[in-house]
């Protein structure tokens, strides 16, 4: 090939690179968040983002996101955490994946999925505003900081009778076990992923954790897998108290189920968990997934989370979080919950003091 032709082609290539750079600089960024203009335009071409969640309290998020990005439809699919995990694994093998983003309070399950390769990396320009404990490998992003609380029947536990700390609960169970017999509820550590997570976490954070679980077993604690039947039975008075309930869910339930149910954030300490989101490895709408993920971490998204009473993780964008939080770090330490030897050991110890359901 003549030298002049080669030079001309090289000049054209340089010109194309320069044009792309100019266009990139001119591509408008979305208002209110740091997503790149390229990802915004790609999201608008894709037209949709599908998000798996484990509760259905997010309509306000849909309204605000679609108002800001009218060319991108936000579709939530509500699943239990276990069903969500199974679907993500199955869709990674399938030619027709569905989920673009997985967003759930089952923080240990999220870490397991990320660790096993079901997430894709995204160096979000919004992620630097999150606490270091809420980010992992540019793949998992915790966007809330939610307390784990006690829910109680206000009609039957009056005048400050509801235990306001783990130590107060332990003392009450020991002082009058007959009053509490069959009247306390919790997630089942064997059948519920969240139940096992709480068992594992409480016995690490609370020095009297096993003493508390033994006391619960001694009063025939009732165990559940889904949360709503448990809270329904607190509302009717069948149970006086439910322990270890996500504070955002408890708040939603109290506001929607009348005056007989209340909740307290334990005063000695409380677990604080984050709803972790990641983009699936096989996302069909990766641009829209990035746009939604950045929205959750942005000022605008965090303020809407506060409006729907999901405690935002960024300080100053909602009500001040209660003191005494023990944040659960998003990261590999949570993989210990999937160690079969450790799981068997914890459940064996639990069964050793457990009364029949």
C-alpha cells in the first residue's frame, strides 16, 4: 500500500477518535446524578430496567425514576430472597435472562451471589459517597442503613412493658417465663435465610447472645419463615412480641395495620443492615441498570428512599439514624454464613435449647 494512502487512513482514524471524544464531551449527563452521558443514552435506547426486590414498598421510587428518565421503564419483580437467589443462578444459564439488578435486604445472599460470579463490575461515579463498609469489589452497593427492631402489641404491653434492649428482654424472659410462653415470635433460623443471619450476627455481637436464645427456647418461642404472618399474630395478640424484624418493614406494617402494633429500636445495640444492589452478569439492559444503580446512590434517590421510609445510607439526607448501630459490612466475612460446618454447628447449638414450634 502506498505510503500516502496509509498516512491518509491514519489521519482519518485519528479524526474519528477525536470526533468520538468531542461527542462524548457533548453528551449530556442526567440531571441530579453522576451517571455518564453514554450510559444515559444507552439506557434510553434499552428502554427498561428489571429489578428483583424482596418487598413491595417502592412505588414512589418508580414514579420518581420514570419522571426523571421518561424513556426508561422501571419494573420491580417481588420475590422471596431464596426464590431470588435461585432465579439469578438459573438465569445465568438461560438464553433469556430477566433480572438486570438484584436489590434485597438479604445481605449475605447478595455477597454469596457476587462472590460466585453472578454480578458485573461497575465503577459507579456515585459509589464514593457511600461508607466503605457498604461497598464491595465495585459490584455490591449497600444503599440503605436499616435497624433491626422488636415489634410488640401496644394493647397488651402498656406503660413501657415492652423490652427496650436485648438485656431487658433476657431479664423479662427469665423473671416470668410463664407470661411469655408461646407469646414471642422470631424468624426460623433453619428455614429462613434471614433467621439464620440474625442468629449468626446476634451471637457474634451480643455477649449473652446464646443465653438470650436459650431463654427464648425455654418459653416456646414460635418460629416463622415469612414475616407478615408473624406480625399479623402480634397485631391480634396471639404473640406479645416479635424479635429481629427489619425496621423499615416494621414501620410500614405499623403504618398500615392500625394502632395496636408498635416497635422499638433496642437501646443496647441493634444490627444495621443495608439493602444491597448489584447488576447481574447477564443483564439485558446494562445501561439502564447502571442508571438505576446510580439513582439509588444519588441525592435524589436517597431522598426518595427516605420518603418511603427506607433509611438512606448517606448522612444528612433523611432522619438521623438511631444510635447503637452495629453495621453489617458488605463483604467476604458474610460468606461464613454459607460454610456448612459452621451452619451445622450454629443450628445444632440452637436446637439444643429449642422447644417445639
